C-alpha cells in the first residue's frame, strides 16, 4: 500500500511487480494513506467503519427479506458476531471484501428485477468488480446473474440485457488490472496469479483441505517455479487438474473434507488478531475467547438453518423471494468454490452477513406471529 501511495507500483517485498494477491485492499489503503498518511490505526478505524456499514446493509437485506424485525435481529446478530469484531483489528481483505459483496447483493435485490433500470445491474456489477479485485473468488459469481434475472424478470431478452450490463460493470473495474498484468507478465491474468497455486494446495496427494505448502523444496513440486509467478500458477493448475483426473475418489473425499472445514468453526480471526497481540494475552484467556466465539458461530449457523426452513415451510413470511434466492445462491456459490479450493473459516467470512439475515427470520417470525395473535385477540374482544 505504501509503495502504491509513493508511485512505485504494485510490488512484492523484493520490489518486483507482482500480481500474486488481488490489489483491492492494498489499493484501498494506498488511497487512505495518500489522504491522511500511512497510519496503522487509521486503517483499523477504516475497518471499523466498513464493518459498521456492513451491519447496516445486513439490516436492509433482512428488512427486504422479511420485514423490520428480521432486519433488526439480522443486524444485531452480525454486530455481535465475535469474528466480525475481531477482523476489524486486522489489516487483511476480509472487511472490505465483505462490505463490497453485501453491497453488490443488496443493490441487486433492492428493486424487483422486472422494475430495475439499467443503473441497478450496473452499480451491482461495479461493486462486485471491486469485490473481485479484493478477493478473486467472486470472479465467476456473475454466472448466476442470468438465472436470477430470467427467473424473476420473466423475459429472457430483458434478463440477457440486465446480465450484460451487470458483467460490463464488473469488467469496467477489473479490466485495468487485467491490462496491467498483461503488460507486465505478457499473460492473461484477470486478477491474480495465486488461483492455480490455491487449486493445487487443495488438490494434491497430501492435501488436507486447508493451507498446504511444504517448506522442503524436495517435497514441493512448485519450488522450481517460485521465481516466476505465471509459470508457478500454470504448473500448479496443471498438477491440480492432473490429480483430479487421476484420483477421482480422493478428489470426492476432499470435497467433503473441505465442506466440513468451511463450516467447522470460526477461529481464524482470533489467530490473526490475538496471537500477535502485545502485551501477549494469557493462554487460558485466548482459549476462553475463542471458545465463546465458536459457540456463538455454531448457534448462529443453527438458527440460520431454522430460518431457511421457516422461509420454505412458511412462504408467507418471505416478503421478497428474489432476495431469498440471491442469499441462498451466494451461499451455495461460496460453498462450491471452497469445496474445490482451500477451505478456512476466513474464506467463509464474507457470507456471514447472509447467515445473519437468515437467522434474523427466526425471532422476526416469532415477533410477527405474536403481533398477529395479539391483534386477533383484540379483534375478538372488541367483537364480543
């Protein structure tokens, strides 16, 4: 970020141009530093503000889905999610990527598809493009846009036009990085060069489903290519595809392993935030904090599943089915991507606001039912 601010370009620690990680978060910090100076706590304050905006958007999504009470409890559920609090203290891409993804989702559903004008999919696409420059895993998410617009817009040509505008908005944001990468590396790199390496980490004879990188060069087939990002990415992709083709049973087994790891716990934020804390936190304190966070996450996940059930069994609770479909579609997309790619809970973090919205349906339904019951009792009393 400081190198970008100083006009040195997007470079690695060694000063060489890089495209290994998406540029989004460093570029955001560079703009922030250019305005106010490269201060560590300024970046943390920006994270707090973005996290707060995400809570607000979560309320709006919940309100759109099932009314005020669902939105209120969705916002509260996310605001008190321990990892939502902890990630704000870490200078990583989580908070920015989550805000941009949720903002893009909200703009897509804020008006019913048949009532949208050209700027609705355009803005949603621009936001998703920014999210993709922050976390490249959303690169293929527009594949569901056509289905969404066709399913709820009910006119195929209108759906095609809306999808084209959506994709154009996304390309408008991503294309400058793609052009820059081609000019430097002479290869088509839409966002970053770590996609193939991540694919190999998750699909090789020794894969665990999580981060896998042997330090011993003799055990790492990518070690000879590490001086060349593009070559390493291509070789990693080749090795991963070869493994999937030759070991279909192990690949299917790893799909289940990665699914489990994707939803197993919510501890990454604390590894990143509490482990390097100074003065160091006592070990028992870290264990207690992490345990509380994990319990909160599992409760939220369980309540969200109940919320999905309520929406499907009691469809009158759903005010806007396009919103419900978009939430489920984004969750399924991230689950599918990280059943193939490495699966840590930090990669699940951008969709936690969607879980909060679905969880908000449960207390929202209880309160709405109570209000209806009280209203009916009053009617009976007045009738008597």
